[in-house]
């Protein structure tokens, strides 16, 4: 396919189909709502998780009755030394959020080899519904987490790959579609703390977790009822059919091997991005809590509302960025996916550059919340340059028969990234603030430069994407 034929349908509106909404197939909006509700349940439960453990579950009288508590605490203490409820719950939180991104790799393989994407998504959704409702039984806390980890593995990568399947190969609306999809993710993330967080904290833990379960049910219902809209584009369906069942027998072509390696390299560099990015929930949250002034007109805002900045900015900037890229595309100046991702890392570095200034200005005291606002703004634009673009790239260049597994590998970089973020976070108190944030900036610059350096070889491996 020539570059020209790709650019001819570069702008979604040129290529209207009947029934498209805002230039995109209806299926996109089905997947948008599915993922929105699923993320609402995920982030809603996550918002409560640490507080639930510290304030309730790990009280000695309660924890006695929690299945597996003694064993898990014992295993963690064997590694980390004695753990009070707070560090213990942080560890469990870290492991949970990391493992949630470990299982998608296997969920992807299951979909590619055996079940197909739809069945795997439905099974994953049901497992997560069970998981959320099991949270109501204190004694089954760890069982519930296990259901959620496995369920997410089956669900998450296979919803994302179905977004890509809606578009013909070479359709350049794909990046835009992932941005819209990403808005669904973040709309869910944005409403979650207000629904589940509020119910959980003000009414009762189980109400909050229950609301997460109800959210997941809604997601599954949308998915099931929207089936007729999420049929893969005929060209993708044909490719899948052709390769179905041939997984073992068909060796990868040289081009496919190159593409796989290119994705592996990008995912490895991604680990650095996520390791730095995830400081948001970690050391930046500590900075928000200890060194930021949250009093407005005599009222103190909860410092955790800092977590809403990021999804809020995503909602705000996604449409602008889509317009900007379309404007660039019209001039033939839209950067390639890899260039966009390198820019994403550079923006992350810039965001931490602002944190260096914040640390220097604030010193030991508390500073204005504007530091965090501006940092999160830049960081979020960086995220939009990297994360949805990466999802889109995977669906573009992965060989059709292993696309879900490759998507799982993309999430695996989040698993390692989350782990790295925890490790990096351990230096926060032993370094000066500005050198810590400086270290984050340097790591991001290294990732940006490596991605940019790989742009040429990756470009030949990935085609002109
Ligand atoms: N925040 C997005 C989500 O939850 C994308 C993401 C996934 C970011 C995994 C980091 C790790 O889907
Ligand atoms: N920005 C994070 C994600 O996209 C919350 O879901």
C-alpha cells in the first residue's frame, strides 16, 4: 500500500460510512462505554482499597477472619521485615495494581489461540463482577483480588484489540479512535472516586465495592447488547480467519519478526515511561499531601483529589490533540507513532522539570497547588502522546494471529513499570526532592532519546506508521 492511499483517508470525515458517529463506527462507542464502566469499577475499587485495608480489614479482630491473611503477611514479612498495617497495605496495593497488568498477556494468548476475543472478554467480565461482589465478604478479600486480577487479564487487552479491529489496515482514523477510547477509560476513572469513593467512605465499604460491581455489570451489558456493532472490519476478519488455527503451523515471516522485535523494544522503553509516570499515585501524591497547600477560602480540599487532575486533563485535551493531529495530517506533517511516543517521554521529562522548580521553590514548606496542576497538565499531554498511540500501534503492526498477546505484552510493560515506580519511590526520602525529581526527568529523557534513536530502524520494521 502506498503512502498516498493511506493519507487519502487520513481524515476521518473523508471516509464516512452510514451510521458513523463523529466520523467513527458505532462499535467504537460501544467499546468506549464498555471500557468506561469497567474502568469505573476498577478505579472505584482501587480508590477505596488502601483505606479499606488500613482503616478496617487489617484491624486485628477483623484480619483474623480473612482467608490467607496470615500466610500472605508472613510471606511479605519474610521478604521485607515486619510490616505495620500501613506498609503492609501499600505492598498489597502495589502487588495488586502490578498483577492486574501481568495477566493480560495470558488473556491475550487465550483469546488468540482458543476462545477468540469476545468469549474471553465475557468470561473476564463475569470474573470481575464476581470479584467485586466478593469484596463484600471480608473473609474472601484475597480471593476477590484474585478474581479481579484474572478477570482483568481476560478483559482488558481484548477490548483494546477490538477497537483496532474496527478499522481497515491503513485507516489513519485509528490513532484518533484510540484517543476517543482513552477518553472512555478516563471518564470512568474520573467518576469512579466520586461514586465508589463517596459511597465507600460515607455510607459503608460494601456500598462502594458494590457500586464497582454494578458498574462492571453495566459494562458487560453494554458489551453484550452492542455485539452487532463491534464486528471486525471485513479485512481484519478475513486476516483472522485465514490465520485461525494456524498459529503453530505458520512460521512468522521476516517482516512479522521484525515488527514483533520492534514492539518488544518499544515495550521495554515503555517500562521507563510508566515507572516515572506512576509516581503520580506514589511520591507525587506524597508531595501533594505534605508539601501542597489545599486550603481554599478556609476549606481544605482532600489531597487525594489530586488523582482526578489527570483524567480531567485527558478529557479536556484529547479532542484538542485529535484536531491538532488532523491538522498536521492534512499538511502531511503528522508525526509517526514512534515520534509521538518519543515526544510523550520528552513531555514527561518536562513535567518533572517543573517538579524540580516546585521543589526548589517550596523548600520544606507547602507550595501552591498550581505546581501540581501545571505538572499534571504537561504529564497528561505526554501520556496522550504515548499511551493511546501505543495501543493503536500494537493493533496496526502486530501479526493478526497474535495481536491480543502483543496487546498483553504492552500491558506487561505497565506491570514492570508499576514495579519500577515502587522501587524508584523508595529513594524519595533519602534524596533531596529536587534531585529525586531530577532523576525522574533524566530517566524520561533517556527513554525519549532511545525511542527517537530507534525511530529509523523501527520505522522500517513497523512500516510507515
Ligand atoms: N490509565 C489507562 C488505563 O487504566 C492506561 C494505562 C493502563 C495506564 C495501564 C497505565 C497502565 O487503562
Ligand atoms: N490516565 C489513566 C488512564 O488512562 C487514569 O486510565
